[in-house]
């Protein structure tokens, strides 16, 4: 039994120049483009230039908690004039 391809080159070629552009060539080109994009994103994410901005972004949830705690301390401090004014507004 002899193996024979389902498609021959003459069946795929629709142009007179003999160049074939089918879905598999497109998939190959797209795979190469996506691998290059993935490599670029990994390089960008692990570059030293991004470390400072990523560290700041990582600490954002804690910054919100610190601001909330500071406002709570000011609200319960009777010596602070601004907190006593706020308390008077709420009492009225």
C-alpha cells in the first residue's frame, strides 16, 4: 500500500506564480508573531525599569488602609480642632 497525499501542489496553487498561501501558512506566521509578542511582554515585565512602578502598585492596597486609619485617629482625637468641628457638624 502506497501513501499518497490528499492535496497535491497543483491542487493548492490558485495563482500562476506557483506560490501557495493556505490556512496553515497563516497559522505558522501568526504563531511566530504571538511568540515574539509573548517574549516582548515577559522581557518588559521583568525589566529593571518597571520595578519601581510595580512596587508602588503592589503597595496601593496598604496605602488605602493607612489613610483610613489616619482619618479614624483624627476623628477620635478630641484635641484636634478639625475633628471637633466635624463632630459638632454631626451633632447638629
